[in-house]
C-alpha cells in the first residue's frame, strides 16, 4: 500500500510538470497546428513551366531544393506572388525567396499583431498565422554563415510573443540576439517558434502531445536547412522546448543539443536520445524547474533530469543564472559557454 501511495503522489505531482516561463498558473489545452502550410491545396493544383510543384507535405527538402534550382527568375517570381504562404514555409526553398514570401504573407494577413514582422531588414524564415501563430526568424546571414544555432523555446511562445519588448533576452528573438552578440556575430541564429507550445501549466505541459508534433516540424526544418547548404546546427532547447528536442534529436543532423531549464527530454539518458550530437545540459540554482518531478507516470512527466549526473550530458556552468529564463543574460557563464558551443569551440 505504501508503494501504491507513493506512485499516486508521484502521478499527481507529474501533472504539475511545466514547460515554459509562465510560472505556476493554470493552462488551456491547445490544438496543435500540424501538416502542410495554408494554401497547399491551391499549390498542389498549380504548375510552373509545365512542371508539377513539389508537394509540401510529402516532398523531401532535398527534392524541393532541386526543384527550385531548376527555375529561372520569372518562374520564381510567379510562385512567390501566387503562393507566398507555401513558399515561405517550404523547407528546401531558397532562403532569400522565403524571406520575401513571408514578408508578403505577413502583410496580407492585415493583422496588427503581426505587422512588426514585416519591418525592413527582418528575415522571417517561416510564418504560419493559424492558431496562435508560428514564426522562425534569422539573425545574421544564414546563407554564408560558418556556424548556425537554432533556439527552440518552451511554453507561452507564439508569433506575437516571439519578440515581445519586455523579453530582451528571455523570449525566442531575445535569446537569439543575445547569443549572436555573445559570439561576436560569428554565428547565424534562428529563433524557431515553429510549433504549438503549451500555455501556462496543465496537461499540455505535463505530457508529450505537443512536443511530438513539434519534433516532426523541427526535424523537417533542420533537414530543410541542410538541403540549402547551411552547416549542421546547434540546437538550444529551453524548458518544454527540450522535450521537443529530445524527441527530434535522432532525426536531426545537429552537431550539439543543449537543454537548459529542462523538465526532461523523454529519455533516460543522453545515450537514449540516439543522436550523434553532443548533448549538454544546464540548470540554474534558482530555476523552479528543479522542483518539478523528473518522472514519467502514465504518460505524464518527461523523465530523467538532463542536468543530473545520471543523464550523462556535458554540464554547462549556470551558477549565476537567475530564475527559469535567465540563461542568455549578458555576462552570464551560461551564455559564454553557449557562445563557445555555437562556435564549435567547446569540447
């Protein structure tokens, strides 16, 4: 009976597993945005120069890249104007074309909450207005970069919260800017809010449903980067985002996977991620994620603490990190180490 009691208590505690920065508040069940981008039906019925268009859902990014390599400027402009939402989200399409397509798509929504994403100079690599909105933004020159990093955020992030002014180094765009500055501009950084994140604390944060959908999207996104010739990325995975990275790790060509403020990666150890990437982990002394049970019971919870010795990840010094979202604070040891990892200087 005592063992059963402990199990029931652990299960109850697992419900409180949290994945983001909202703290201990209740959350709402989210509907995951999955599948091909809006406008896919019209795209599938179209052609260019008599050639069928690659299916956004089934064509591999390498196939998409080969298709676009065979088009002249006129054909590229035709697709850009007719199908901006598809082109802007099509992994394997030319980067500059995607930036322009997403600028057009953002303007076309006519929604004030997205207007800043269309500002001159912004490089929006993905934009999906469905649901709460998803976005990926590039900081630096992704086409010429020798090093690439991708920020995978946790709960309460979407297209509108992606670059909130009060989140200078805690939101996805803020983390990306902070990391790029810390590398002296040597790394192109992508802030990837490319999946439906949990809102607050609730079953979405405690189970893996949204992370499973996010992992599929992250794996395809990184495969798309590879298809256009970018270097293997370093994945920086915060909180519930580390659950996404844990599930996607074996399907990406990442050189490194860095989990910080993690509730678990749905694996018992770094080796169990089945990835050739180096795995790193960090947790600050005042990060409340330490109080979340690192267990899995009946599908709830995300398993072993990646920052524990038992998990076997390489440790990132984080003794000066404040709270759950302070890992990219300027001057922190964690940020300095992140920068070294991103530049391939940490061993």
